[in-house]
């Protein structure tokens, strides 16, 4: 059996418990238990062999190629068989490269019967990748051209545990220093034809580490998060209860797959539901590829949706149609209740930007502006926001995809079969959010002390601050490590003020922090602001002096301060023209971005 009896019993009970949930929020009942990711692939291929699993433009191609689930499964088995035959059973297999079919195939082959898969961030410099590969005890890496030479050097110099490098696009034949993925697939096929079933029949231990993911923290310290098949499958079986995913859907993939948000939600979820994943060629090709693919699902971070929203609004204003559009959307909210949808007739051009078939947009990684959420809902899309962390595989909460049940101000509703609580709540009711469930990680790799700090009696202490309402919706107010404690003991959440600043058209990005007094205590609240150059130039003209720009921004801060209590007010504005220092998830490294001591 490819699963343990204990694993199957767990999956059956997990599904039964969800189906027994009578809450109005659990809308789409599940009937398919999956004990592990291999079990998922086997059952998906049984149900949907001819369905398209991936759409991709291979190098040099102008058109998308469709790849069926049957092909994925056959090539997965072949690649996995070859890796076992070469001695990699039970070892760490890294995957590093651009989003593509071969990345997903490599991941599936590694995790479904060879060993532990280690997704690595292709944006990291070679030195960092070598360090992570060594720390993770990676024996084999499957990679694209960008980091091929660095990994080849590792293997040749016997650095760490590295033995072998496989080039995803390396041509068959080669000189032997880098193996070709295509050669390995062919090698595996021949082994299977000869009767080798070492991979096909491999049993998965659902509770052992199967995935090792490194976080890109804002403090600069990467932690290896150990996830099991059980962790991932718990998320895959619970999330679709709040979100309708059909085998006819197409997911549009933009986000990097080494992040657990994209990996679980934009890759493994479609694999579970028999749904297609279409790869975007790159951020500058989003609109072009949307028209070509005509997807129904679009997962992104708020910045992507904000960019699309601004581009659409800019175009509407340019055509002088902003008042007409606003009026149509307002009327449509009423007529839609009567079964009359005005959007396709009057807003067809906007719908065409998204390919014409878009059904659901999902934002994760940060909070999305409710104004943008409402805009997408008005267009007829289901606009969904979720809350997750790598340590939770990653989804912990998700807004239902029905507008009348969702709460746009919330990060999401706690998933079925998941518990959440608030600890150490202050006077304002905000405290640390803790999560408990089968999707919570095993721990941090080779970091027992850090694991013990965050995992207490099965509860994962997220480090996020917020509250939970009576309907089990989670509201995020900030990060525990970022909170500013004023001299009179009040808590100020920088993220809250940053969000409010972002509502100004003149603010591109901001970071709110506290300057320190001579004793090192938080003194006054400061906002470092990067201005929106285009909007500022529209008011002040090109090459406006910094003093004028600062004056404009100070006016925006003054407006905000008028609405805030004294202890929350921003006392100083710092103008910044250079981008903030960020990690590869595009999150600001707060403790590197500014020197907190102001002269």
C-alpha cells in the first residue's frame, strides 16, 4: 500500500468530521480522503486522466502546451524510479528554479516516494543557496540554468551532502557533470518496463517530514520548517470547503512556487481537485497571458491586485468614464439581486483584461484593501482573502467565497478542523494568535529551542497580534515583534498606520517605527515614506524639490493624525527615495531599513 492504515484512517475521519460540520460557512462538502500526496496523485489520475494538469510555454514556443494528468503521473513515476535507482531513496532532494512544469514534476517525484523535498528560492544569491543546501543536507538538486554552475561546483567539490545536479532544461546526452531531467525520465521508464516497482509501490509515512521549507524572514534568519504529508493534506482537504474549485477551472500561476502559499494553493490544490495550472511567463506578461489562458482562478499578493486596480482605474479616467463606471457598478449592486447583471454589457473591456472567464481572485501574504476587494466583487468575481503561515502549511483561515458570508475586514475564517485562540490579550482585546490543527508543522529543522518557543501543547504561537470574533473570523492588527510600546504603556501597531497611509494617492510605500530616546526606549512615532512619483508629479510637477514633496506628505500625515488618538499620532515624517530593503517575499526588513536613533 502507498499509505499506512493509520494514515488512511486519519484521512477518512478528517473528511467525516468536516462533513459533520453544520456551520453555514462550510459550504462545499468534501468526499475524497487523501492520506498523503502520492495517494492524492493516484486518485486524481484515476478520476481525471485526460484533464489538463498544466499549461506552459516551453522555451522558444509562442503557444501554450497542455500536459495531461496521465502524462504527469507517468513521468513522475519514471523520474522517481530513476532517482531511487541512483541511490537517493530517503535523502533530501532540492528543487530550485523558475515556475514551470519541470519544477512541479521534480517536486512531485521527490516527495511521492524518493525522500524529502526541499524547495529553494531561486532569487537568493549562490552563496545563500549553497548554505541552505548544506544545512538541509541536500544530496541532489533539480534546477534551471541560473544556479546550475553553483550547484555543479558543490557536487564536484563534495560540499555538504551534495552528490548530484539535474538540469531541468539540460539537453539529453551531456558530459555527465550535470544530468539531464529528460535522460532520467527515460532511464526510469526503462527500469519500470523491466519490472522495477521500487518507486510505484513505495509507502509514504504520512507523519514523517516530507517537505523542508526555508522561511524568508524579515529578521534575516532563515528557519527550516518541517512539514509532513499529513500537514499538507489537512490543508488541501479543509480549504475547499470554503472555496469552490471545479475540475474545469484554470489556476493562473504568478507567485513563486518555493513559497508554501503558492505551492499548496496554486499547485497542490489544483492537483487534488483535477484542475489545471497555467504558468505566467513573468510579471510583465500578466495581461497578455491572462487573455491567452482565460483562467478562472488568480492567486496573488495584494500588490499585484493593487497594480491591476490602479492600471484599470487610470485607463477609465483617461477615457473620461470614471463617473459612468461608478454609476453602473452602483446600480448593478441592486439589479443583480433581481437577476440582471449589467457588468458584462457595460464593463466587457475590463472583464477582458482578466481573460473573460475569471471567477475567483485570492489574496494572501498581506491584507488587501477592502476598496479593491469590493471592486473585484462588483465586477462579478469572488474576491477571497486568506491568512496563513509556512508553519501552518500555510492556510489557517480563509474567507468564504460567497460575498454575503465573507468579512472583507477579516484575514479569514478559521478553517474546519482547526482551532484558534488569543493569548495574552491587552486592554484593547488584541493578543497573540495561536493555531492548533493537523496542518501545524512538526517543528523547525535542527532548532529545538526555537521550536519549543512557538509550539506549546500543540498550539502554534504565530507572533501575529489580533482578535477573533464570535463567528470565528480572525482579524490581524500587527506583528508581536513590531509593536511599538509608548512611554505611557499604550500599544501601537505599525501595520495599522501603514495601511491607513497607503490610502493616500501620494504614498507608494511606508514604514512606521519608533525613534529611541537615550535610554533605548521607544520615544516618538516616525513614518518613513516613499512617495508615489507619478501622483506627486501630477500635483507638484517634475523635479519638485524634496522640501515640497515632504510638505505634501506631511499634509497627508496631518490628515491621518486628526483621526487618531494622541498616542498613535505620527510625530515625524522621513522622505525616502530608495526602495526599502526587502526579503525575497517582498516584505520590508524593518530592522535593517532604518537606524532607529535619530539625531
